[in-house]
C-alpha cells in the first residue's frame, strides 16, 4: 500500500518510537551524541567522508567491530582490501593486538589460536563481501545470502568505498553516476529497513578556500563529498587529521615556526577530529570532537573531556 491513513500513521509512529532495535549506535560518542536517540536509524543512509589516507577504513573497521561485539549483524563490503586484510584489522582493533604482531606470529606459527576461536565466536554475525566493483543488485543479493549463512538479516551494510562501486547501467558523467549510486543505496536502506554506511572520498579542493588544497587536515562540509550525492544522505560524518597539514613540515620554516609546529604535533600527533557535517533529523557538529589513534592496534578512541577541552582551546 502506497498511502497511509491517519490511524496507520499513529500506529506506525508509536511502533517505531518504541522499537529499541530501530536505532543502532556507532558506539562513538562523537557521533552518537548528535544522532537522534543516540544512533543511526534503520532505513537511513549515512556517509563517512574524508580525504585519502586520513584513516577512513580504519575508522570504519572500528565502528563495525564495536557494532558486531554488541550483537549487531553487519554486512561489510570492502573493495579496497581482501577479506584477510579486513580480518587482520578487525582482530587488531577488537582485541588490541598489534597488526604486525598478528602477521609475524602467524608466519612463525606461534600465534595463539585462542584469539581466532574468540574471533569466530564474537564475529559470527559479520559477513565480509569482497566482490570487485559490485553493483547495487549484487549487494541486494548478498543481503539475502547473508540471511542464509547467518540466520538473520543484516541490520547494517557498510560499503568501502562508494567510488569503487560498479556503475554498470548508469549514464551521465562521473558526478551523475555517483549521485545515482548513492540514491540506490538510499532506496536499499529504506526498502530493506537497514542502516547503510558508505565510505566516501573527498577531493583535494577546499570549499572554504579555493587557493588551499585539502591534504586531509581541514574540517569538512557536506559539499566536499566527491562528485556530489550529498542530498541523498540522512547523515554525513567527516574525519580529518590536523597533523596532515604539509605546512607543519616545511624545511624552510624559521626556528620559531619549527618550534611552534613541533608543539602542535605533540598535541595533535596521532589524533583525528570526528564531525557530524550533515544530519537531516537532528543536530550537526561541524566543529567536531577529537579522538586518539593507536595505529599499532588500529584503535580509535575518544579522549577525556578535560583533555578534549585543552586540545580544542589550542
């Protein structure tokens, strides 16, 4: 039925408002504090936006890991990494195991396989989908296959990343095709009642200053989404790392500037800022919240409120 009476509207609203499974937290307060009811809503399309090499996939792995460990069924479609590479990252960020340690010990035959047994148990509701350049229809089929393998439908679909999706059957320039792909994901989210989280690239251009290139160190806006499509998203998260500013490593800088840059890097090294740059249904936070990164174990974690205040003041 494509029309809904007032009585059905009320019943549907009450059902959704009281449904505790309708909202799925990212388990990052920097995001969830600005999302209505503290999480991503089923039927919504979310984007994770950032420059290349800023750590979007690492952050996506942390979000996936935290969701799965809370019992959320997730379909993770990765076109940038093999299933083995994704598994290595998830082992690291879920259990605090250094990535190189896992690889070295596996090669030596000395890795404690109890971690693998734990992973099999804890991540039983995660399915990795690594088809090269999948189409929208491929992902729809994968969701049905997921149910056959796991026994439940996925609640979250993560696509890393949107620009590597096949655009077979889509016409127009690159911007039109990517925008149409985003629209198809929005339809998938709504029709299947799932959260879809797309990882998205930004271009190098800086919306606020056309003379300055974005190397991943500049706060983002939704207009930074590469080739557009932002109109289809309910929520867009941004991530940037101030330490990627190339000016901080200028060999011609004066001694005073070198010391200033050194102090800045002491404060912001291995840190990122998580933003909510678009939120159709609640609050935005373009200023963002700083988080710390432990690259050895691929973990992104939030800093204390006291530490956060001093960093933002700096």
